[in-house]
């Protein structure tokens, strides 16, 4: 059951990234980064077994952020992918702050969800801090490594830079997160088991996201179809036209 759900979540997540790009362009990908990092940090508190391997949830949501930054790098440039990491980091900080507020509010006599919310958010402070630190570091490294590989290969072999940068950064993120978030709560052996399992899963996910990256490039001229052109974009285009004329 968990294996089926994991595959379904992967498909939904990766198609979700493409849909956000299709409908809202790079702004949609920025929004996805913020959404994914918050939901992944909620999911990561839950421990599950997938195909006999013990791991924490959140792997798929986190992996979708690498796909989003790779699409941004390919279609909009490396600055856009770095901006996406900054936006996601800000969303994560906001999540931590409001998670703390949620815990300290005193429930009234009609409340029935406070114990469950305290369980989730009490554990998530440490987990989210570890996750946030590793998320920022790994995504930033992924953006830099992806761009370097793109330059070295002359823009060719997109599958190679996509898989290499994502796999290396994902594995580093898994080991760093598992140790920082769970050591002391779980035995070290179990923490390493989570890290290895997460890394194996991330490797498979990384290979699965490559076709979606090619699909994103295929629809590159059809992005942001739901967004209206904003005044600042109109002015910017007008300024550029004036500069060329002059």
C-alpha cells in the first residue's frame, strides 16, 4: 500500500511542478518551492515502511524542489533558481515561527485538536530546523553544481547534470538531516538506516524526474498562461525598446 502511495505521490508532485510552470511560469515554481518545503517538513515527522525499508515521509516533496530549481535554471537562468531557494527558505522560517505560535495559544473547552497539533509541532521545531538547514545547503549546492555542469557540457547532456547534481545533493541532505533531526530520539543505527533508505529512494526519484525536466523544456514557450502581464513588466519592455531605439 505504501509503495503504491509513494509512486502516486511522485507522479502527482512532478506533474504538479509542470502544471505550476505551465499556468504561472517561474512565479508558479517559486510558489511550489514555498509550498513543498512547508508540507515536506510536516510529512517528515512521520515514519513509514516502503517496500520493507524504514524511512521518513517528505522525500518526494523535497525531491520536487530539485526538479523545480532545475527547470528554473534551464528556462529562466541560474538567478531564478537561486531566488527560488531564498523564497523557500523564507517560507520555512515563517512556518517555524507560526508553528511556535500554534503551540503556545491556550485552547478553549471546545477544542479537540490541540493535543495532536502540539505533538506535530513540538517535534517539528527540531526537525524543521535540521531540515531547513540541510534543505537550504543542499538546494543551494544543487543550483551551483547544476550550473557548473551546464557550463562544462556546453548546455548539452541535460540528463547528466540533472541526475548527478540531484543525486549528490540529495544524498548529502539525507545523511545530514537524519543525524541532526533524529540522533538522541532514535538510535544512531536507525538514523543511519533512515539516511541510507532515504538516499536510495532519492536516487530512484532523481532518475524519475528527468523525463519531467525534458517535458518542462518542451513547453517552454507556453508558460504562465494564467498570469496577466503586470505594469512593471510592460514598463520594463517599453524601457528596453527605448534603449534599442536610442
